[in-house]
């Protein structure tokens, strides 16, 4: 390939990239944001002051976290071995323990649907 053709292909590539970016940004002026499926659900739990107390070595805690996927970052969580006084003061006797905003304690795995039932937070349908 000669230099002129190479330069033309590079310019054409930048034009295609620019058009693609323009179409992605669209009228809003911002790039689309990827949202994990349970972000809104986890944020609802946080708004209702629902907190999970657990331990990294607890398999049931790991199951609860895994169910949320990346959305677990929005769930208020206390790692009890690192914060024993907080957990003792909250009356945590087993892991996981979910404490609702009204003080009600749910001990053991609740699953997303169980948490949705007791909190009223809407659980999205994920296909």
C-alpha cells in the first residue's frame, strides 16, 4: 500500500469513529451509562436503611453478595470480623444478618425475592 492510500484509510477510520461516537452520544450529550441489573434494587435497600452484616469467610454471605452481582456495592454492608463492636451493638448473632430500617432482623440467606418481599423494593425481572 502506498502512503497516500494508508493516510486516506486512517482519515476514513477517524470519520467512521466520529460518526459512531456521535450516534452513541445522541441528543443527550452524554455517553450511555451501563447499569447493572440490580442497581436500583440495591439503592432502594440503602434508601430504606437495610444493612447486611456478615463475614468474608461466610458462604451464605458470599451467596447473598453474588446474587446482587456488581450492584452489591450499593448495599450497606458491615464486615463483622473487622467491626466487632458495631455488630455486637446491633445484636448480630449469626451471618448473614439483615437489619431493616425499622430494626427488624432477618438471620440467614434471604435471597433477592425475600428482601423484596419484606422491604417493598421492586425486584427487576432479569431475562
